[in-house]
C-alpha cells in the first residue's frame, strides 16, 4: 500500500470515479430487469404456480424501483471523494439482494421434469451473470455480490438432484460463473486503467498549462527586466558620452582652467560609479539565480553586525537630517554574516531613501529560537497591494521616471533571493503615510559565550608573500595591464593568451616538488570557444596538482556562472576592483 499523500490522493480520486461509473451504468440494468421479468412471467405462466411466479416478479419490481430511486438521488447529489466507499457498499448491498432474488429461481422454479423450465433457467441465469459483467465490474465486490447468489443456488440444487444431465448443468453453471468472474476482473482492470489514464492526461494538461503560464510570465518578467536594466544602463553611459563631448569641446578652447577639467572629471567618475553599481547589483541577482552564492554559516555576535550597519549609514542619516537609531542587542546568531549584512543594508538603505522626516530605527526582538531584527522607518509607507510587488526586480514606489537618487529597484529583489537561499523568514508591516517595518528572522546560536562566538567569526588572513601566478587572457591590453599590476605588487607573473601557451608554461614551470603555479587567473571566454574552466582543468591535469584558480568574467548569465561554480572555481567579475584581487591573494594558502 502506498502511503505517500500525493499517491493516496490520486488513488482516492480514481476510486471515486470508478464508483461514479458504477452508478451511471445502473440505469440500463434496471430496464433490463423489468424486461426480463415480464418475459419470464409470460413464458412460465403455464409452467409454474401463478402465486409463486407473481410473488417473485413483484419482489424484483419493488427492489428495482428502490434501486432506481437510490441511484437517481445519488447521481443528482454532489459527492466528495471520501464518500465513495460508502456509496460503493450501498450499491453492493442492493446488488447482493438482487442476486438473491434472481438466484431464488434455482430453488423455487427448479422443475427437473420440465425441459422448458430447466432450459429457461439455464439461459436466464447465464444471461444475467454475463450481461452484468460490463455494468458492475468497475467495483468488483458489487459484481461478486450479484453473480454468486445468482448462480450457486441452481448449481447446488442440480448437484443435489443428481443424474448425468443435472450434474453436467451444475458443472457448466460453475464453469460459466468462473469465466464471468475472470472476465469481470479483466474488465475492472481495463476500466481502472482508462480512468487512471484520463486523470493522468488531465493532470498533464494542467501541468502544461501551468508551465505555459509560467513560461509566459517568465518571458514577460525577462522583457520587463531587460527594459528596465537597459534604461538604467543607458542613463550613466549617456551622461558619460555628454561629459566626454564637453571635455573635447573644452580642449579646443584657447584657455581651459584646471577647475573646469576637475569638475568634468568628477562628473565622469560619478557616472562611471553609477554604471559599476548597476553592474554589481545585476551580478548579485545573477549569482543568486545561478546558485553560485555559497552559504557560510558561522556563529557571530549580532551586535558586531549592528555596529557595522550603524557606521555604514549614520553619516547618510545625518546628511538627510534623520534620526538613525541602532538598539544594542548582545546575542549570538548562527547564519551567514555577509548575506545577513546584505539584507539589513538593503532594508536600511530603502528606509533612508523613502523617509523624508522622522527616524529610522534598527532593533531586535526575541522570538523563541529566533531573533527578529527589525528596521522601522517613518517614511511614505507601502500599500497592501504593493507589498509583494516591491520584491520584484526594478519595481519602485513613486519612481516612474526611474530617478537615480531613488535607487535601482533591485535591493529588495536581492533580499528575497538571499532570504530564500538562507531559508530564513522576512516580513513587512506597513501603513501608507506613516511608515514601514521590514524584518528578518535569524536562528539563535547554541549556548556559547559571546567571546567564543566572536572568535569563531574572526579569520586571520594568510600571508601576502609573493606568488607565482599564471594569467590567461586573449585580449592583449587586458593581459598586459593584469601582468603589470601583479608585478607592481611584487608577484612573479606568467602571462599567456591561449590554452596551448598555458600548457607550455605549466610544463616549463613544473618543479621537482610542488605545483607549477601558486594561482591561475583566467578569463572566462577565450578564443576558439575555449573557456577559462577548460584552461584551468587542463593546466591542473598537466601539472598534477589542484592549483587554486579564479575565473574572471564579464558574463552575468546564469548558465555561465553555474558552469564556473560547478567546477568549484572562484569567480571575479569585470570591471574588476583591485581590492577584490588583493583579497584573493591574501586568502591564498
């Protein structure tokens, strides 16, 4: 027996439909009963006592009328699947009564001296049991309840009477009964398979419809995402183009002051910073969707994280003339510190952005085995119908023009994906015009001291000693700039442009002991459809060591990120900040 809930639900639906089939096919049986009874009375009128014949016929008529009423009432009613078993056994009980009345012919009408009556009984019983196979086999007990009492009395009476002829009739009756029972079992299997197949087809159609709707929704979301991303990418690039044109125009003037050049350079830097910010956020979305973000659960003091948030945003709050309050909370939590910081930073950033006056407060409340960290603001608030939309990409309240000072509309989308990754709960309560409370529930750590928790969260960086680094990039300018940067940091660098050159360098550098290189830095997309993953794997195989490797890419597609993460390689994204590369080198053991 399958105890799986889904399987049980399907079986219940199939059984319910089989019972429905049983009731729907009952009407032809009732009309057949009336016809056979009338014909039997007519044929046996001169062969049997009228009182016995009429009593039997009346009993059949009354029982059939009762069954008609029960079946029609059942067909008009609305039933739930859990009522199917009761309905099936009600039908079976009346089928058994009907079988007993038809089987009584073999007892009360048994006339061994009358060939007409004997032949008629044989034909009648064989016809009734054979004709009921199709209509009652959807629930086998119903057919058994009818067929057995219909045939067995006549067979037993024939055996009791004895003689060659009646012994043969008894054996023939039992043989036909056995054939009909076997046929009934096959019919039941066929009907059940048909019903099951119909349900499977219906379920497949529903799944296809859901997948179609999901695909259409994903396509619409992708189009909206790309349209919004395209708009936000064009804004800073448009500004960059205008500033560059202005700079060129200034170059042709007789006198150009350093202040003017510095002003334009500052604006260029601001526009470039906005472009990099958007690319970084789009990258965060892609990495979360690709499953490339790995959760690093650790025990740490929540107060340390709250102090970081305080330092990060207090100056912004002062600039906006808002009160920024972070309530101290000395409690240990166990989760990914960096990802939780991302969630809280997005909450606070949004709160400051949409609060014109009043305060933003960060605090925490104990909730059983969790701590609920809340970010409360006195801002514009969020209407109930927008409470889910704000977690979608590029959705912003009151920013139809997509002004840069109101952000990119991706922060809460990142929060939702990050919370799903951490399997933690986020919440929102808001009153339009009065403010909002965003919250995240963090699991409390086991009972350990705050000092121990702090110690567990501190990681000592490895030595920044000089490394032997292999750099692969098919872009000559990028390759040369990377080589010069690493050399300026005091590292030994081998810079190559292809897989073949990388393998040759590995062969040349191979020492008597230890790997050929301390680190491999490879671009993702190389010439001749070679990927950085391919290069790293080939160099590792040639050197015989799992050399630490990082793939550098400007590709933010889910498939590319998954292919790099699936190879257990580090990922850095273009435009690459030198600080990120230095962090990789510091962490290199």
